């Protein structure tokens, strides 16, 4: 994209709208807000957005209704926010056409990571291979899931973002600073080393002599495919 992605935040909570607008703007996005579904439709009629962040519970037309209505004519990616954590609620949101689902309260950095993941897929990443294989592990970059020889591997948010960044550049060293910024890891570059160590324990046969997630002196870290 020539310009930063433009996001429409649709939420009836004024305080949350303002907080999201501030945080997302500071994260490099252009942000417009709408207080309800009707206001969102007005703005969608005149502005082309790259992604919508939509609250599920709104008075009048709720987020589910807005999403299913838009899907009849509009393919804009939608990330749904809700205070309801029931699995059935999530399934209904996805069935109505949402691309992803985030339960309140949430970590703002996770919101940004999910937005960037959706935008990558919408921007053409879906035409690329979504599975990265190393050893007995398969990383699904579209779903951000890691499968090992014994089933799904439980990863923290930081670990999955770190793996996602490295898997996008297989065989190419990524600097600590780049990993820190792209993986949304707080603290110094040393914090990246800590997360790499934790990730190695989950993916390496012998974490002390890593085969796949290696350190390249003076350059950073690299993830090697088979």
C-alpha cells in the first residue's frame, strides 16, 4: 500500500473509540471512528477502508447484523470485538462474515498484531504458502497455529508473533530490533533473546544446540526450513 492502512472503528463506547483511535494511530494506521452501525454505513458510502474493527454489542443494529449486512456487497476485512467469550458467540461472528474475533478486555498490542495479520492475508498473502515446515513441526501462518509431532503446541502471544515474523523470512536473518518492533515485544532487545529461548524449548529437539531457530552473530536470528 502506498499509504498507511485506513481503519474504521465502530463502537458505541466513546471512551473506547478514543483510546483505540489514539493507540492505532500511534501504531501507524489511519483511523476513522463511528458511534453506531448507521454512522458506519454513512462513512463506508464515501470512504474506502482497509479494515473494520466492529463491536458486537451496540444498540440498534448490532455488530453481527452490521457484518452480515455488509457481506452482501462488501468484502472489507472485519475484526469483531466482544465482551462475550462463549465459543458459540465466536462461531456465530465468524459465520456472519467476520475475519477474526477478539474478546474484551484485550491487550492493545494483540489487537494490532491481529489487524496486521488480517491485512497481510487480505493484501495477497493468501496466494502464498501458508504452511511453514521445520523438523516435525508445521506452522500455519494464516491461522497462526503450530502443530508438532504430539499435536498442537501451546504458544504465548509473544511467541506466536515472533514465530510469525521469522517464518515470513525463512533462511534470512532478522535483527533483534526488527524482531522487537514487528513482534511487539516490550523492553530492550534482550527481551527478544528471552522469547527466542522460550520458543526454542518448544520447537527444538535440543534447545542448547538449535537446529532450526539459530543465532547469526552480528545479524540476529534465522528460522531454517527443512
